[in-house]
């Protein structure tokens, strides 16, 4: 009977020890998640700015007069 009680107590102690250590990991995961979200937002903002700059450059390029065109004939 003592061995059964002892093994039940040991099992309970191991169960509590294995389930109770995640408090630090949860805080680290939340911080990492926030850091990744900030990084993603920065990348998306940079991509939007690059896209807008490229669109503006294309618009400016297409509105220039074509200097290679053949001269008009009379």
C-alpha cells in the first residue's frame, strides 16, 4: 500500500512540475509575436512605398516626349 501511495504522489509531483513551467515561455512567445508583427508591418509599408514610387516613375516616364521619334515631314 505504501508503494502505491508513494507512486501516486510521485506521479502527481511530476505532473505539476511538467505543467507549471510555461509562464516564462508564454511571455517570450508574446514578445516574439509582437516583434514579428511589427517587422511584417514595416515590410508591408516599405513594399507599398516602393510600389508607389515605381508607379510614379512609370507615369513620369510615359509622359516624356519621345525624342527618338522620326521628325515630322511636310
